[in-house]
C-alpha cells in the first residue's frame, strides 16, 4: 500500500491512461500566467486551447498531460510568440474544463485488493486447524464443499480483477503482479505455523458438545413419561418458559423416547412430537446460553 508503487514501478494512485477532448470547450490559456484568458483581453494572449491537447497528447493520458514541454506564449512588445516550459496540467483547470477520461488505471488498488482477498483465502486453509496441530490439510480431500467454495472464490476474484473495470475500480494485472499479490497473501500460511509454534493451544474436549448430547440432556431434563410428552401441547408457552428457567433433573429418566403409537390419533402424534422437539431445542438453547442446570 505504501511502497508498492516504487517496488513495482507503478503509479501511487489511480490515474487516467486515455483522455478525449470535450466538445464545445472554447477556453484558451496564457502559458505564462497559466490562467484562462478572459474574453475582454486580447485573444492573442490565449495561445493554448483545449483542442491543442490533440496536438501534443492525442490518445494518451495523464503521463503526457504532466510532461513539461515548450508551449508558445504571446509577447506583446515584439509581436512574437516565444516558448515557455510548462506542462498542460499546470494550466489552471485545463484538465477539468477540457478533458474527460476514457480509461482509468487502478493497478495499485487492484494489487492491494487482490492481496487482501488471497490473505482471506489462504487463511481459510490455515484456520482449518485451530489447535496446535501443524497439519491443517488433514481431511481436505474429503471436504468437497470447502474445495468448492475455494474454487468459486478464486474464480470470482479473477473476474473482478480482469473484467471489473470502473464498476469495481480494478485494472487487469500482469502475470508478475498476480504472482506478487498471491505470494503476499500466502504469507498467512507461515504466520499460522508461527502462531501454533509460539502460542500452542491444547483444546479441552469438555468445551465441545454434540447434538446427540444436547437432545439426550434435554430429554433427561423435561420428560418423565409418555403422559408428559403428550401434555406438551396442553401446557404450551408455560413449558417453553420453564425451559428457560433453572432446569430440573429427574431421578429416573426414561432410557428411550416414548412410543408415538400410544397416542390416540395420527394428528396428535405429529403435534406432540413437534411440540417435544421444540421444547427440547429450547431447553438446549438455554443450556448453551449459560443457564445454571
């Protein structure tokens, strides 16, 4: 961001690479004073007009505009036009009044943007292992969704850089510029190794849980018998409210869920099962949120 322009020999900001002269611009400048010549002045003082851009920089951009060159200047005493050294960009408001940019170069911004995105992509791989295990690629071949997301991310990034243009303010990069931004992004990998070696973390297995454990615990806390699950519909919001208060334990919880065939009708079976799972999930959420059990 700060040294890339000098290291990569590119502009330190976005700039126009091709101008065109605006239609209907009749202003003229005095290169000596570098100001627009008012209409009340002798028109001969205005030796440079908008159309003169095409004489010096036709089809070119800001580099040509900033180039110091000999411009003719009117000399009233001798009725001659000596030359002065000045750039067209030094003429007051010449660019804004005479020119419109057709193509803008965003190379430095594109390199910074590309580097940032590849930092994120490589960090996705490095973050597959959050403990002190250095092999973050273990099991990668079996994680097709992860690989699919990576392929899509890289593909979209290529499209944005190469074809985004003014819409996303990017410019196509050369092979070397792509290589630099990808290598800079890949520094995330050794940084991840250093983090694991310098700050090793041993995960506590007790901090993890499974969905099976949650549902089993929820059943243990809320269901006493077949009649209890059947009454979930009748108790409604009261049961849900109880699930968010300090939870109770039962001395003899059932070893298996009740058999829905005991219910009187198919509709009551589905409603009761739905009510139970809603209650169980609410209880599990209460536990995860830290309510004392």
